[in-house]
C-alpha cells in the first residue's frame, strides 16, 4: 500500500483503488447479492411486491424437483425431475469436456514445452491463437455448419466412403461437447504448458537414465509436476463449460438441453427472475462443490492453482 | 561390477561447431577418471555421449568392450549424476533412491530395504521419509549418489556435482566420493573445471581444451610433467617466458628470452618456457644461471605460503611462492631481489596439441 502511494502518488492511487472497488462492489457484489436475495422471494405481480405475500421462502429452489421424467443414464433407468436431469447432465458433460481438453492439451503442451525448438515456438503459438481472434458466436456457427445433416463433414465422409448415409451429428449432447472443447481447449493448454515448461528437463533425463520407459517418466515425474497446472486448467474449462450459454444456444439439439438454457428460459421467457436466480445459484453452488471435491480427490490446494 | 570404457576416435559436431575432436582414451574398470578443462571444452559432451543422451558424430564408444552406439540412456550400464542433481522433488528420499528399482519392477518392501541400505552407505540414516527440500546441499548430493548407485551401474558419470557446494563441504565431499568409489569399486568418470578436485580424487586425469584431449596421466604427472603450455597453465600457475631454443642436447636446452638466457628441460617440441612459482627461490644475490633480478611489487601473506610478485627491469611480471615455515624472514615490497630456479624445474613446452596430433 505504502509502495503504491510512493510510486503513483495519492491521487492516482486512490482513484484506482476507488475504481476497483466500484467495479467489485457496484458491478459484481451488489447485483449478485440482489439476485441472491430475490431468489428467496416469490414471483409476484408488481402491485403485490412488498405486500403481505412477499415473504422469504425456499419455493423457488424447490421448483427444481417438479415434473418427474424417466432418466436414462447409460442404460440405467430411474425417475428424476426434468430440471435435475438437465442439471446432472450439464455437470456430467462439462466434466467430459474437461477430460477431453486435458487429453488433447497434455501431449500438445509437452510437445511445445519440451520437444519443439524454441525458434518455431512463436509461430506455433500464433497458430493456436488465430482461432481466438474469431468470436465465439462465429466459431459455434462454424461447427453448426460442419456438423449439420448435409454439411461438409457428412459430405466428406460419404465421398471417401466411410459412411453410406448421412449421420445426424446434431443430436444429444455431442455437438455441444465438441464445440465447447474447441472453444475452451486453450484454457487447458496454457496452464499446462506453463507447468510443463517449469519442469527441469534434467529430471526427465534423470528418470530416463535410471531406466524408466516414457510412460513411467510421464506418470511419476511429469504428470505430478504438472498437477497444479492441470487443476487450474480443469477448473477454468469446467466452470466455463457449465456456465456457457452461447454455445449450447447455438448448436444444441432438442435432446441436449444445457442447464444455462433452463435458467434463461425461466428468466427471459417465463419472466420469473426469482426462480431463475435460485437456479443460477444452485448451478454456482454445485459447480463449486464439484470442483472442491475434485480438488480433494486429486490432492490439489487452492494455492497450487493460484500459482 | 564395473566396466572399462574405450573412446575410440570420438568426435561430436553441433552444426558446424566441433565440440569433441578425435578423443581417444581407455578408462580401466574401477578407475576414478576425471575430465578436466575450462567450460566449453567438450567435457560435458563426452559425458553425455557415454551416458547416451548425445550420439557421437564419428568414432566408437565401448562400455565393457561392447559398442554402445545407438543404445538409449536407459539401456546402458551407466548412471549419470547431474550438475543440478535433478532429484525428484515430489517424491520422498527413499522413493528417489528406489526409482531405478521401481522401474525394474522390484517389489515395494524390497525397494524400501535397498533404499535404507544405500542411505546407510552414504551416511544418511533416518532420512528415508524426508522430502528433498528438507535436505541440505551436501545431503542432496549424497541422495543423488545413492539414487545412481541403486541401479548398480558399471559406470558412474558425474557432471560437476560439487560445484554448487561451499568450499568446506566441497572438500569434505571429495574425500567422501573417493571413499564411496573405493567401497563400491564402480568406475567413476568425473567432469570438472576445478583442478584441485580433479587432482585430489582421480586415479588419472584427462585435460581437455577446445574439444581435444591434451594429456592423460596421473595427477602427479599432469602437474609435474605437463606435455604442453595449455596443461601447464590450466593446472597451476606459471611464469612464462617467450624466446628461442639454442643448443638443445640430451633433453636440455638453452632458451634465449628478452629477460635473459635460461637452462631448461626440453621434453618435446619447442615453445615457451614455464616455471612454477613454487620452484622460484628468492635470494639477495644473483645465481650463476637461471637468475632474474626483480623489484618486489607486492608480498601477499596467505598463511601457509607467501606469494611474492616482482617486476624485472624489462617490465615483466614474475611471481614466486615461498613456503611459510615460520622462521624465514618475509621480504617486503620494494626490495631488490633475485628469483632463481633450477633447470630441472623449468620446461620448454609447445602451446597445445595441434590438429591431427
């Protein structure tokens, strides 16, 4: 603090601290708090707001249990509330997205950090970055076009004779998963690359010299070293995926509803901000729980991730 | 078990740069052999070629008589100790040491037992469950040695492993390394730029410069009978005179320099005259031969010896090192004295091994 004052003077220091506070309190904390508060109030006509019916209640949260449907989870059938089903599938497929991005990013980051010559690194990073310059909306539409029934993918596969009939790719959750992986794979790649790069190459050589085959070097030396990077990448990809509205809104099929779409439906179509807020907080809560559990299971601490 | 190593005309190129140039040396099984040279002389490249991380461009490397070209590091009977040790920081000490055994599928209880044995061998009891970060520099050193010994290598390769330690510890570890080598009988190949280390520990030393092996000999011969000027001046100090050889006979010659004409040994090709400071005797009167009149400029008292710097009339700097026996008076700066040396302690040596030699 004294450092800041000495370096930038009083005026500038307080201006920036003030702006940061304004952003945090006015634009982030207060609106969220207002939503949290209203998630405990019933959805009432304007006239009755503040009236005798306007009392705190858990009804908005309990709405999630309504409307039982049959839930078919990989052959396992049981009855489940429709919204919980969407919720569970959203969490599950966000996990799938996270796993796939990890499987893709791990070998790539190893290649970038330890194999490729430093001279070609800037070019490779540029190639990785170029897709980010295109907006997420366009990239999602691009995938929509690729995967559509008469789209390039089906045409290509039929031309080379792999399939004889078009495949309905935009069905279930797979198109969302594919597009989310494409959208967020770099969020996994960069933390992983950073972690990989900080590993002393001598350790890899030492393990090699002691007779370890390549997979054991990865399992015992490289992977444990990269754990914090994997964790921070995984948290980012998982949270972004579970909270993504744009990608599922563009590319989703009718059979693959994302929970954010449920929330959007309640808030914008049903105009019920109270229930929508309740659902949004449930999503936040369960994502946080899922992340904490995963961190406990893989023995990573929050400070590891912050690194 | 230990194995000898033959380097047969080994060269290694990095692009256009020749890092190692026609090196020939036979290292005996159980020998403690050091490669000594300044940084960039190619000694680390030799080590990496023996361990298998770098392949020679030309020539053959044999370990225990077998050509090892094309073998991966994990297929060779060598264990490398890295300059920065490269211990695995996320494993406890015993897992570090037992890593090579884990790789070989040794069951856990056996691994643990072996790790404890090796820890005892390197004098580190009760550290099995500590983490690497809890150990001091010298202790990490021992763990690295134990980890390398665990795979029972025929040859241990050490890449300046003592360079990160402080002076006292370094001297202690020298003796320790030597003792471990004698106890295990493994061939040690040691890389260093520190002449003290190389001379104190090794059975034989190979002095390197610019990719070439200049001389291979036991430490005494390296110091007392260097074959050329590079070896003489890299290992120890010298007073060097440029001049011309006159009437050479029976391995002795006269050497005419601007400072005077001296008698000296002429073991091989002609070059410059080298006289070690400790072979200089300081006296008030000029001697019959090999005597240089100097004005003392600086007298540095170092404890066990006194370093005396002087300058000749012609402006040439000279240095003599006198043993401090506690009774001889120590001269003072400004005095006019004579530095005198015995012809047997002076040698005329060529500059350094020339290409194709």
